[in-house]
C-alpha cells in the first residue's frame, strides 16, 4: 500500500506502475491522472480517474469493457488474466466450479458477449453466489444501452475497490461494509459472554456455507466484526447462536430440549458498503433482533 | 369413539371389547375396571385402570411390559403386533426405516431386551426421531429398577392416549398439545394476512422435514393450529415465514434482497402436552418472538 | 332493550315511543322509519333512519341541529335536555365542571352558535376531555359548510350509539371499541398472573385520571377488557403495571429498586370503535409492547 | 485536579493541604498516607487512606463519624461545614428544603444522634431524594453495631468520590455511573435522529422532576450521556421520548392522536456506579427497551 502523499510526488512512471492495474488493461487512465496531481484525497484521485475514463472516446470506453476478463471463463482458468481479477473470482468461489457449473458459465459468457459485444463484467466481491447468478441472468436480458451503462458502472466499482487497497491517505473511498452482532441476556440484564456464533451465507435456496465464527466476549460482542474490511457480498445470510448452552450455564434449570437452543437470524444484505449490526436480545423464552447502528 | 355414559351402561363384555386394547395384550385390566363402574369422568376411568395395573402382582406387571411389541422390530414389520402399536410406530416414521437403520434398531432392541428382560417401550407419539434415539441410548444405560419404572410409565402414557381416542365425555385426559403462531406487522400496526408459514421438525442436526404449512388469515393466525389434537413430539422445530413477500406488497419500496425475506424461528418442545404459541411480531427491519399463551 | 323482531311487529306508535329519542327532538324520523318495516338487521334500520334524515328538507335538517342541547350549557345544567344527552355529558365529566371551566364552555358555545347558527354538536362519548376541547377549538374555526357536515355527522354518531343501546338483533351496529392487555413473563416463559394493572386517561398534558383497574388472571389477562361495551374515547391513555411486585415473587433476588418496578405504557386511541390490545411482554430487564389483535 | 505523579513528589504539607479534606475534619489520615508514598495508582492511594482509617484506634474512628456534618442540618444551613459537604447536600436539593421538610430532617437527625451518638452519615450523591428518606428511616431502626459499620462505609464512599475529583492518574477509582439511551426506528431500519428526549427522577410516588434533556443525533444517540461523570443517584427514573413527532415526519400518514406519541420508559437505578443504557427501539405501533451494555 502506498501513501497518497508519496504518490503525489513520485515520477509519472512510478505512479503508473503503481496504479496501472486499477483499470483492467487500461494504464492510460493512470497516465492521464498522473498529470493532474496533486490530489488532496483518495476520493479526489478516484473521481479524477473516473472522469478521465468517462470522457474518453467511445472506442476507448468500449475497449475498457472488451478488455475485461470473462467471469470464470477459460481465460481465467488458464491464468491469462490480470492478477486482481483472478483474486476476485477466487473470492466468489468461481475458481472452484464443477464441470457442469463451468460449462454453464461458459455458455452464459458466450451468450452475453454474442449479444452485447463485450464480456459480462460484475464486481464479484459485491455479490454472493446466488446474487451473481441472478445478476447474470437479469442483465443478459437487458437492452444494449442499459448494459453499456451497467458494465461501465461495474468497472468503476471494481476500480474503486482496487484503488482503496492500493492507496492510503486522507478521504478514503467507501468500499467496505460490515456484519456485526452482540448478544444480550434479558433474563440476567447483561451481555451474554462465551456464546458461540457462526455466520453462514445461503449460496442457494437449500445450501448455506459457513463464512465466519466467533465466541462473544465479556461485552457480548465478537472481538472483530464477522465481516469487515471488504464489501459484504449481496446475499441472504444466517447468524446461528448456541444460546442454549449459555442459558444452561447461566440460570435456573430449563427443560430439555430447551425452548431456545440454537437460534438462527436470517437476514438479507443488499448494500455491500453498509453496516449490518444484527444483535440477539434474548431470554430463555423470547428473543428479538433488529438492524441496528 | 364411544361416550363415557354409554360405556358406563353396556355389558361387561362390550366394555372389554371396546377398551381391551388400551393396555397391550392385557384385557384383564379393562375387565377389572368394568366392575368398578360407573365413572364420573374419563380421567377417573383412566386413573382406575392405572391403579388396577399398578396393584397387580409383579408377574402380571412384568407381563404387561414383556407383551409390548418391539420398536420397529421384525414383529412390527411383519404386522404381528396390535394395530395401535403399528399406527404409532408409523407416525414416527419407524415403518419407513432404511436397511441400515432397521438393523440398528434391531440391535438396540436386542441389547435392551438382553439387559432388562423386556422390550424397550416408549410412547413414540411423544417423541420426534432424534429424541427417540436419544431416549433409547440413555435408557439402555439406566439401572434395572429405573427401567422397570420408566417402561411402566411409558405403558401408562401409551394407554392414556389410546383411551383418549376411544372415549369422549366429562373430564377428558390431557394427552394432546399444540403448536400455533400468529404474525403481526408492527410497521402497519395490524395482523399480517396471507403470509405463508411452514413448520419443520429437525430429525437430525442437519436435516429438517416439513410437518405442516398454512397461510395466515385476516387475523394473522392460521385457521387451525399447525399441530393439534395429538401430543407434540419432543423435538427441535422450525417455523418459516415468507414475511418478505408480505412486506413487498404492504409498504414502501424495500431493497432487494430485503433485510427480512424468510424468517426462521427455531424452538424446542419438551412437553408434548404443552401449548406452544410462537408468534412473529415483525417490521421490515426487526422481529421478536416469545413463548406465548 | 327491545328485540328487532319485536320492533318490526309492534304498532307504529309503540315503535316511535321506543325510538323517538334516537334523534334529539325529532321523532318524525322514527315515524317515517316505522313505515318502512320490516328491517332485516339493526344496521338496515339505522341506515334507513339516516337516509330519512339526509333526505329531509333543509329546514328539517337544520332543525335537527338547532334542537340539539348545548354542551355543558345552562340547559344541560338545568336538566332541560333529553335524558340521553345528559347521560352522555356526564360521562365526559362535563357535569362536574368548575365555575371557570363552565364559564369557558358557555363562552365557546355562544361563539359557536353565533358563528354557525346552531349549537356545537359532538358525540361526547367518543372523546376524552382533551380531545373534546381540541375539537371544539378546531371546529370553531371551520367554514360553515364544513360545520354543517361535521355537525350532522356527529348527530348520526350519537344516534347510532343510542340505537345500539335500544335495539338488539341481527347485524348490530359497530359502535363500541375495546382496550385490553395481557402480561407475559419472558424470563419464566409463561403468563404473569396476579399483576395489578391500572388504565389512566391523560385529560391534559399534566394530569392523568384513573379509568379502570384489574389484576391479571392465570392466563395473564384481565377477566374483562379494561374498556369495552362503549366507544373508547379519543385520548392518550396509560397502562401501569406493578410488574416489580411480580418479579420479586417469581424469581431470583433482584436489586432494589429493581430495574423494572412500575412499567407505564402510554398510547393514543384515535378510533373509538377500534380494538386496542396493548400487551406487556417482560423480563426483569426488558419489555416490549405493540398494538396487537 | 492534581496528577498522582505530582502528589507523589510534593512535600508532605502540600500533600496534606491537597487531600486533607477527603476525610471530614481528619487530615491525620492524609498525613499518614503521605508517608507511604509513592502510590502506583489512585486506587492504591485510596486503599491506603482507607486502611489507615480502619486501623486507627476506636476513638479516632468514632471521631471520624462524629465530626461529620448533619444532613441538611442547622450547621449546613449556617454554612459551618466543610465546603465539600455543602456542595454534596446542595446536589440532593437538601439546601432547598421547605420549613416543614427542614423541621423533619432536624427531628430525624436529632433522633439518630440520640440513638447512635454520631450524626446520620450518607453519601448523598448516591441517592435520589426518595431513596435518601428511605435510607434514613431504615437505618434509624438498625442496631448500633450495624450503624457503626454503615456510617463508616458511607464515610469511605464520600471520601472516594472526593479523592476521584481531586486526583487524576493511573488506575482511577470507579465512582461514577451513567445513564444513556439511543433511539432506533424499526419501520425505517435506521437510527431516529432529532428526537427530543428528557430524563426525569421520581422524587416521590407522585412527582417527577426534570434532570436532563437532549435531542438525538444522526446516530440516534445523544451527544453525551444523560447522566455521566458522577454517581447515578439511587432512584426511579423516567425517559420521555417525543417519538410521535419523529414518525409524523418520517413516514406514511398516521392517525391522530397516534398510537405512540410520547413514550415513557420508567426504570430503577440501584447501582450508582453502574452503566444504564436504556434504548428505545420503536415503530409507530410497537416498541421495546432493555438494559443494554
């Protein structure tokens, strides 16, 4: 990671070498931005790069789209894509597709390219698997004008995340979100410590995969948020709390099985840059949750 | 079903023919009870039959246990058990065991009989599958005195349910429980009608099976309880509410996916004769539940 | 109370004697309605009387307003008004005004009559004291056309309540509302019995008066609703629960003073014919309420 | 305020001048403590002063009690007491007593002194008015041994608060508590900003006095806790939220009066050094609160 102040001072070539990969195969954007230094904030830097891209001739803007790698495509598999894209696709599990899934993606990619003349581009870090498939299908049916705009918007989202990971300094970009929780015992009137919590993502209507786990501390919270420092993928999630174990230790004898043993809070994230605080406020016989601040 | 008043009046043989199957292969209990008529309430009738059984010589009481069919055993499979037992075991899915499961049950039955001298007896209607397996394992390790008592207690539970299904009248037995729910929309301040609700039983730590489904009426309730008229099997359950569909229709535009789409309420039932009212009190961004009355 | 079927059959004079007071000093409405018998439901009977009044010549309709007694006016004090009106004004405490208050009402009555040519008419049973004063002030500033309509609407509301009290039968009028509650102990997982509950009405921003009191039964409810069988006056109310006394008895030692001792639920009623079920769902350290069904 | 490091270094006389008033009319404790420097933490310093007092001869310990000023007594009124005590009594409104109240306090003081031989000593900052009167009456009836201990314990509580106000540094004393809140709108799924909140103390069963007020910020919280930096007096409190104003602005048309207009949360504080976070989580038709962390 480089400091903005440093980037403001280095030679153009160093600047371009540092930020050339922010826009896939399009270092001319970084080149043009280098000549508009200095930047007061990272946000300004990004806004400038974005404006440069938006003001470019149509052919260059189209090339920005056409040069983007296929989603989970042969190119990605073969390693012939820029390192950032490979990392992003891996995060969505798109590097671990089964043969049928892979064939499906290839077919969708081909259909999309056929229809629009450029690859399907999406900021995969902002989508869970189900959301990704939904978006692909939905956008495949959109008009060419709409897709030019959608694809370009996605290129900017990808670029913003990459830039945020490369440059530190004043006025950072808002590219990360958070999922956090806390557990409160309303029978005892205090936080519930030592409760095992797991976070799962519903990757399809029938299957949920484990994302993170933690045990609540003395304040009833987890030492770190369950997701933070990255966009929260658009998806349905589920928090599972082994609250029965807590009540077995904490209070008067409860029946077996207890009314509340494993409590599940299922919720949807639509805003990858949002903060989702989803607490569990519980007694052995009741609980509540809400989207908190 | 026969009326208590009628049973009080019929000849002994008719009485015995009607109630002889209440205790497996032991019509002598009904025979003795016939001579203690009339009974003011069904509860009195049962109490008398129970007292007759408890006061019988040890050999007769042991025979009451020995004569009980194996749980999912060859006898049950072959249809060579009294009709009530077959029906009860079917309810717990014990007539649909796979070969490995069947072999396991046979082995456990043999081990139990070997240890205690009578079959493993449990009122299967009061247990979900997981609870049944737990009970089997737990009781296999108990002392002979404890098991004489447990087995006899189960015989009485089975008998109570059978009697309750055979005789109507004053002072009925409390042998049935209930699971019910209602849905309240706290953003609108009124019941949520038209919400699809399903009830599932966790038959193992990983698998939940659909038990019942309904759609809430204008009062936010289901026309009938989700379980009623029978004991509620001891198990972990899950109510699933498609509350997202309700909020999509009911109010201002919400994001996709919505914060609340499918809400799951997972709870344990430990009292088969209990009333479990588990409501969902929800806004698009919060919900609560509690064991209600 | 007379049965609708009976009223359908009696001579016209008997009918008029029974229902002549439904519209203040205007028995011609009952007279005309008598000739349109029989009525299938009480609702039909009222609809007919209403239609007769609405279709009458303007002079008659104005007389219907002019003949109505002053609110808490000299006439009412002197007892020179129809018995129903006196009873209605007493219910709102308007027969117990202090001299300054009385003088104020007289002044407002005079101003209203001066402006509109008929007395201020309002169905007092549907308003708490604060709401009544608000309505008086608000309507005093309305246009003559609006007030002709408002006053007539109030005459019909008053008539509906009187008819509902006089005639029983199929298809009753909806003229009554309800305030009810129940108390649930979420630490114990069952209803809280024996809890003292009082209902108060805020008659001004600083003063609340006791309306009703009860103790919860074994089901956590009060044997009868706190208000029922009459319209619930438009007002701000407050339920007070001595829940601290319950938790002192029910569970583990709590500090003094306890976190929850007297819990107050303050809520507004805008619909006198509505059902307001306002429960208290509480543990020693938390509680919730909502408008329930 | 002086830094602990500084106090550790100054001459004994300076140390005594700074801390001599921590124990009323007993600078010998500070004198003895000066000779046990240096202290690593403020807590150690206090513990040492306390140990010195506890180890003193009975006569000195009794003098520590006897030298303490009367509660709201003539001495206090006449200003003949050490400045800290005057400030403390003013905080509890004991300097604004009416004549009858004053006479009552004088009588109770006299009765107490008569019975026990020293004045009634209580850390008034830790008690609301009602709690103070309760404590006075309760302790008046206690045994002499119990009161020697209670009075001495109160002297130490008073001393701890005074020392905490005089000395800053490592390992501070825990002598302050907090009352805070936040408001969450569960219909909109975000904090409720701009809500007027007031905190009141119930000084008697019928009268509540305003303690603090604030308006919630963008995060639904008040910029500072409603009480902080001092012990929270043992009392019953009430938070009042003008939530109706918020919902009128925020959402779809609601009836008048709204179901929720002014919401009151009444709760008790038993631990003056505790943190009482009492949030309001509300929709227009429901709300919850709990003792949070």
